[in-house]
């Protein structure tokens, strides 16, 4: 069975500094795969490269059987790869509904767009209750919900989430993680970058630990949760 996403020996550099140093991993359809690691490990750089925002200096990316090298970011979205970025990047002066519609900017099926907006409101009821409110007035957790809802509006085959729990209260983080589990149960394939290793590995089918641009350990989410080196380095256990 061919993976939905295949990354082989990916290298990414900022000038002379190599931020990603030849990593390889794959994502099967229906899986949650997580990349964990400290700041500066290369996780966000990896996602930005997969979505076409950065150009790789080496390696190969194949999505749904097609190579992504040289493909523009908007075309990658059209192919079915959506990115909910670190920091949310919502449009604060636009309403919640307008932000969601921008997630469907490549689509022409008005009825389908309306149906997917309703789905976003079902996933995140608070967005439906405040649909006419300016997005910039939302709390951090609500903005994260909006960013995820907006990414889902392109009907992605693979949803990439970059640090969805960053800066959130424990209760809001639990809501976001529960939603990620719900999306998986609905058939959404997810590549998750997350500093909360415990939460990420608890959800993940497969996990990869990154350090200074390299994958240093891979395994199932459950195997990594009980791995002694992971527990010491990322779960705060002695």
C-alpha cells in the first residue's frame, strides 16, 4: 500500500544553515502521525516545506502519488494538502464566517461550501454562535478552532496542524485534542506537530522524534510514550 505522503531524505536550508538534515517518514491514509521535539528541531520548517512555503535543498516529497517539488503553495492546497500554521494566522478584522469562506477560496461549489461551514460549526459550536463576530476578538483557543476549521474548508486529504495547543489553557487544549481525535474518526488524515509530547503521542498512530533537524527516533505513539529516553526528554519524567 502506497503512503498518502512520502518524505525521503528531505533537506531544507536557510542560507548556509541547514535546518532539516535529511529526514524521511511517511503518512498512511487515515493515520495521525506526529513530529515531536524541542524548539529549533525543524518541525515547523518541515511543514512549511511540505505546503510549498519553503523550497527544499534536497530530497523528495510525494503526495498522493505526485511529486511536490516545484509545485506552488496554492496548487498544493488544490491537491488536498492543507496547513493550519503555527500562530493561527487568522484574519482578525474579518468575521468568523468570512475566515472560513477564505479557506475554500479555490472551490466553486457554493452548496458544498455552505455544508462544510455547517460542519465546522458542528465541530466547534462556539464558532457558530459567534459567526458574525470579528475573528480578532476571539480567545486564543477559539482562534485555534477557527484556524483548524478554515484549513478543513479546502476538504483536505491530509491536514497538517502546527502547534495547535500552543498557549492554550489545559481545558482548551483538551478540547482541541479531542477534536483532532474526532477528525480522525471521521477519516481525516493528520500530520501533527506538537510540543505537548504526551498529548500528541497519545493520539498518534506513528511518531517521530526530531532533534536539530534530524529524526532520531521513530515508532508507534504508544511505543514512544513508554520509551525511557522520550519520557526523560519530553515528558518531564526522571
